[in-house]
């Protein structure tokens, strides 16, 4: 099966459309707020690539009271 022949201008327009579709998207990361017995946040751990990874980390360290939250890297472009 032969691929369609496209000129450079067509390929450039297609590449620009792909880039435009991804502008503004960020990879989603997660943080973990750890609470003490009184319900006060005592630690924030971040970044994790998935909610599952954050929960596994909490399990490894035996944390009983925590909340997984969406996070972002501070200081980056908004």
C-alpha cells in the first residue's frame, strides 16, 4: 500500500495543528497530604505520576491518614 504523497507545506500545517492541540495541556501529577491524629497536615509529598503511585508510596511508609490531591510544579508557566 502506497502512502499518499504530501508536500512540505502540508506536513508543516499538520505539525502545527498537532502542536496547537497540545498547547495548554500539562501532564497531571499528584501530591499527598499527610495528616496527624488530630487531622492537621504534617507533611506534603510530591510529585507522583499517578494517584496509584501516591497510594502505594503511602502504603510503603505505613501512612494511615492521607489525601491524594492533583498537583502542579510551582514556578512554572501558568
